[in-house]
C-alpha cells in the first residue's frame, strides 16, 4: 500500500467512525430518567460554547441535566475508552501477544490498593484518584524492574512479573477489605467494579492533559510498533532500539491506563476487545489500528455506560456490563475467527 493510499484509508476510516462516535454520543445523551431531544442537547451545548441566553424553567432543567451531568459523563467515557483501547493496542503490539490487555502488568491491582487506602483512611492519605494513579504506576514499575535481567526485558518474564505484582497488591487489597468498616467496604467494592457515577468536568480537566499527549505520541509511533511486532532483530536491522522503544510505549500506555483507572475504577475487556475488533476491520497496520481502536473504545464505553444507567432504576457498575459483553465476544473470536485474529 502506498503512502497516499494509506493516508486516504486512514482518513476515511477515522472520519467515518468519528461521525459515528458523535452520533452515538448525542443519541445516548438523550436516554435516561428524563428523556431530552437532540435539539435541546445541541441548543444547550451551543449556549455554553457561544453565548448564554436567558433560559426558561424547562431549558434550565435541560441545562442542568445535559451540561452538568450527561455531557461530562459522556466525554469522560470517550476519553477512558480511548485510553484503554490505545493501551491495549500498544501492549499487544509490543508483547506480540493478542491476549495481553492493559492490566497485565498489575495496574489494576496496584490502583485498587491505592484507592482502597484512600477510601479507608481518608484523613491520612491523598485523594482516592491520586493514590490509585500512583500505585497503579508503581505496580508497573515494580514489574518492569523485576523482569529486567542483564539489560534485557523478556516478554514472558515481564508478564510473569506482572502476575506476581498483581498478586501482591491483590493480597494488600484483601487486607484493607478485612479491616474496613461496612460503608468503606461497599465503596471499595463499587470502585473495583468501575463506573462513571461521579463524572464531572474536574475529572476531564485532570485526565485529558495526560491522555492527549500520550495518545498523540503513540499514534505517531505506530510505524515503530509495526516494526517491533516483526521481532527485535528486524527492529535492530532497521535502526530501532527495541528495548528503548518498548519502554517508552509501555510507559505511555501505562500512564494512560493508570490515569483512566484512577478516574473511574477498573473497567475490564476494553483493552482486549477493541484492538481485535479494529484489526478485523482495518488490518494489522498500527498507524490505522491505533486511532480506529481508540474511537471504537469510546463508542463501546458510551453504549455500555448508557446501558448501565438505564437498564434498571439503580445504576449498574459498568464493569459488570463490559464483562457480560466481553466474555462472549472473546469466545466468538476464538471459535470463529481464531486463525485470522490470533495468528494461528
């Protein structure tokens, strides 16, 4: 494929999917206990972006629901979906393993321990989000340090180190649960299942400055992931240092994942499913897979969050929805498209 053809294909696929993302976002913002027409959603957003006219009582209600609740929640779902899907693409490309997901290096367990500390001992530690971010990143640093042998970081060793690190932090979470009071224990359990219950503009202000530069750098490094996926020797022959490149990409992917997890809790399967779904649509070229996987992850999380808050009167943790949908999807991939997707 020539460079021009690649650019045309990339532009067409990302533009079409971005249009689908915008349409999905507006349709899902309609749904809820109070149904709001798309015209009212557009009017409310336009009022904040361009001017703010006097509003009657009904429009004030729409403003409160759309601008203060549903719009930041939808945008947060978009950013988190992009983070998890992009991180999954990076991990699968760097490890050359289609079953790897962002939490494989112990990010989820480390973040869970940090969040648990913040919930149970709020007066002694920093906020839940900060602790989840710090310990999630710390878990990956521990796994990477543990796996480093004579200047090399074998993939299998790194994954095993991630399993060990995750087990250690999971044990610490168990200890925190054991000593926690009932109220704190319930909060820990809900955090572990993930959700956008308290999404607001503040969460976006914290997450976007971390996620955006990481995503741009990873997207621009898509060709490097293509080379690394062929093997370390091939990468070295083309003038790429595979160890340094992997370290940079894994660090950026971990930063995105830790930031997302610290905001909304643990949401599984997104980083595993979206790269596979994207490769089935676009092929294996990471220059196209990265942006398309990010958009698909955003669409998927918007839909899952809408289901979580509308299926019952009480909101369902989104982690339950993604797990219910994710497991059959992976089974379908293995049974019907195993050779093409998993390289068998």
